[in-house]
């Protein structure tokens, strides 16, 4: 227990779990030292055949999904899980009459001891069949709003400064602590709904957290390609989408997968696997998300796996010191979103996430989008800060730190207006 508390304290201060191990001591923020690397071609299949048609890409797509499952995120269990949707609360005049607010509990019929996924849904009043941004949150639904009647999450919480959690339980001091990241009123006024749930409902975010989450009953923990926490969180996003398809207030054909940082990785993996998502947005998802793995810049595969050993499958760790041997790279993950709209975003104060690597991950999807007659970013030149670029695939590098700002949401709303609505 002492060791766990120490690791959590280090995670809180640095943003990275140590797990009692030390990653490589040298990291690079110098573009001239990135070195050379050769990326796998998404349009060359495992047999060396060039992919030239959409039909051929459909087969190649299955191949790439398998490679990512086997080597990076782990294999998502295929069995059907019976769900029960229970609406536990409805406020027909939330946020000063701006929205209808619903609380929905998604229960696992065959696994009654598992925590439910508790969904917070805001729908703009007067809007029929609203498109929706769907994303998980980091600290419970009570963190995204200051509404006093919203219950505090009772799940395990990471220790935080200012007594926002005590003994890994949320306190009132956490209410609204990440409201700025979720400008709900602004989103609602643009005609979009917002759906969110605490990612810890699916799996608490620490190495042994799987014992209390969905991976305790699904998957095979003895396999090197068993799914990790990123896979569990992504799977949970699809289960929330299952619910949204039953709600007449939501346009289930216009559900946008969105996430920041580690949840940005999950949003990408969810969107890659589940083509019911109409579009995908990854905000500063970094290594294991949108950033190219083969670039030696900022966080690396080794640092990622040592700091967060529970996020990915065990086989991914075998590539810590031989990243060039990975059969895939992250531009191919992003290409799996095609032909649907994709947005990748960075921040110039977040070099750890490798903004240029995220940009290149998006840029190198171009040939796949071209198969569908769509233009991606339209350039391989890294843009200036606060200069959004692209068409079906978009990118920006804003000023500021690793966070979600109103500037980001302004771009995402414009993107959704033009390509999803």
C-alpha cells in the first residue's frame, strides 16, 4: 500500500506513474536529433501488395486493426455483453433552462458486481435529434459542472491537491474542477448534446485497477495481447454509444468521439474499431495516440510503458527498445478513421506529446483518405501556432499547455458544423 501511495503521489506531481521502475534517462526536445526512421505504408499489405481500391482497403483495414490489437492496445473481447439502461434522473430545465439533463446508469446484466457506467447527458432544449460529443472524463461527472444537485461519484479517485479527493474518494472540493475543459453551455448553444462518464467507471487508472473494472470479467489476462486499460476505456465509449442509439433526443448517426491525453488515445482506438462514430477528435493524445512512435521526441514507447504499465497490452512492452520493429505506427491508426472526419490537436507548451509527431500522424493519412476522394490536411508543412489547417482531416497547434481550452472547442465546433451536421 505504501508503494502504491508513493507511485500515486509521483503520478500526481509529474503526470507519470513510476511503478518502481526507471525509464530511459535521456529524452529529446531537439528536432535536429530526431534522426531518421522509416514508417510502414498503410497502403501496402502484409503480403507486400499495394492497396489501390476501397475494396482492397477494407481488407487491409481489418489487417491493421488486428496488428494494433495484437501489438499495441490488446484484443477487445468480441462477446456480446448484455446491458440494461436505467434513467436515474431527469432535469428538464438544467443550466438555467438551456438543457435537458439526464443521468443514465448502464448496468452489466451478467456481471451485477461490476460498477455501472454512469452517463451524464445534456441535450439542448428545443432541438430534436441532436448530434452529440461523447467523451470520458478524468474525475467524475461532478467535475465537469458546478451544479450542486449532481451526485458525487463514489468510485475510486486518484489523490489530488486541495483535498479534491480523500482516501481515494471524491469530495465537494472537486465539484466543477474541470468545468473549463467542458464548456457545456457553449456546446449546447451551438445545437450539440454532450455525453460523458468517468473513465474510472470502466477501470480505475492504476496498475491493479483492472481487478475492479471490466477487464476482471472480460479478456484473458494470461495472454500477451490481452487488452489494456486504453482498450477498456475505448470499449466503454462504444457501450455509451449503444445507449445513445436508443435515445430519441440524440441523432445516433452523428456521435463524435472526443478525448484528451490518455482518453484521447482511447477516443482514437474507439473510433478506429467502431465505425458508428461519425467523427473522431484527439486532443493532445501524444505517444500511443496520434504521435508517431518512431520519432524520438518527447515521450517514447518505453517511457509510456514503464510509467503506465496497465494501459496497453503486454506485447507492446517488448518494443520498448526496438520501436522500429513495430509492425504499425500511429498514422495507420488515424487512417482507420477514414473516410470519416478526423481532428488532431496539439499545444506548443506540450512538447512531451510531440506536436510535430501528432501533425505528421495526421498528415500521413492522406493517401487513405484520397481513396475516398477526400482531402486530408492538404499539406506536410507544419503550421504556425493557432493556425488550424485541413479539410476532412484537420489539425491545430495552439499556444498553451497540456489541456483543453475554449480555443480547442471553437475549432471542434466549427469542424463539426462543417463535416458532421
